[in-house]
C-alpha cells in the first residue's frame, strides 16, 4: 500500500459530527466529478455558501484530498498535491487556503491544474487542518530523524575534514624537520623550536594543542602553530 493510500484510509475513518460538515465533505469529494466539470460549468467556482460552521472548510478539504489529493512518503520527499480539472476551481481553492495561512503553489501539468506543497511545515499544517493529526505528528517525527541523521553526517564530514587537514599539516611539519636534520641545520633552530620539533617527531599522532600541553612550561595551541610555521618556513629557506 502506498503512503498516500495509507493516509486516505485513516481519513476515511473520520466521521462528520454536523450535517453541514457532512455536506461540505461530500462537496469536496465531488469537486472533480464529471458533472462539476462539464462544459456548462466550465467557469464555476467553489460555492462558499457551503461553509456554514467553522469546521466546514476542514471537512471540505478532507473530502477534496480523498478524491483529488496525494502525498509522498516523507522518508523520500516532502510533497502533497491536488490535481484539479478546472482552473477557476483550482485558483479558488488556492485562495481559500491562503485565508487559512496554507499557501499552495500552482502549476499546469498535462492539461490539469495542480496545487501543491513542498514545505514540510506547510504539509504538517495542512494535515492537521484536515484532522489527520496522527499523520501530521508522524511527519514531524520523520523530519526530526532526518535532521538528526543529516546533522550527524555533517559532524562526521567536518571531523573527517579536520583530521585530513591535521594529517596533511603534520606530514608537512615532519618533512620539514627531517629535512633540517638531514641537512645538518637542525641545531640552528632556537631552543624552543628544537624542543617543539622533537615533540612533533616523538608524537606524530598528537594535535597542536596536545603538543602545547606537553611543553614545559605548557603553551597554547596558537603558539605551537606559530612555531611549526617558523620551522616549515626555515626548512623552506634552507
């Protein structure tokens, strides 16, 4: 069963409590019927008199979704749409929901008029609006899980990039120190640079901060970074 049909099955369990809401619900179901789209009704718009109580619009759009709507599985994409045969009906529907702070976008597709939502928040609001609270909350949960996974991936990528950067810098520093030793120029370094270089060779896996903490007296990461830059520059000049 598709995700869209699952949502519709849940909506069919909803019962209208008032006669006016039931009428609005049936009206929503019939929007795309052959009768409502015959040539004599080509310029028809929504009959706003059908909305008697404050819940009638909710019932109407629930019926409309059952007859003309679809929704993608939020695990794959955020997309909810209505396929409407009549352009005037589509634009009127769009206007009605704008008054409810739900903003459907419009596109013409294969001679049909499609109203759609791609914002997860707007889809959640619409589902809640048509009394599909359970699906709305499920969508929120899926979104939270996706955000957590995305954040975890971003953190992992950031950490990997930092490790790669540190590895390249460490390799450059070790190469510079070994080049000074091989050329007999190592002893030309000031004592603080020599001690820092020795710590780097003895502790290849250490970060700059850890090398700074191992110095006596301890120095900051910034100070060690500056010393390493001086060592690399000195080796380059040699």
